[in-house]
């Protein structure tokens, strides 16, 4: 499985601890497309969480992620929110 993270739209809900959002992902053999939290990405992996600069992929029903993908910092950016 080859998945590349190209962008994120993180949506944090202060009233609950859940995470929502979407990510623009490219997978081998498929066109680049947006995925929402809960969508199957590839090989039985679902998008579990979207953060400011990263996403977590994992197996359905598991709380521990299998893969974390992170966007690189652009020149002049810092790792602070």
C-alpha cells in the first residue's frame, strides 16, 4: 500500500472529543481524492483521524492507528499551532 498525504481540512469539535475533517490522499493505482474520517482509503484501512498537519489510518474498529502520515513543513513554517 502506498498512500501519500497531499492536504488536510481539520475540523475540531470543542463540545466532543471526536475528530472530524477530511484529507486529500493519493493511493497507488487510483486518482487523488478527498476522504472523510471513517472512509476506507485502501487495503481495509480507514481514515481514523485528521489533525492540523497529519492523518491517522487504521483498521476499522481498532482504536490504535496503523499508519500516521504527516505533511512536511514549508519553508518559513514552524511546528507551533
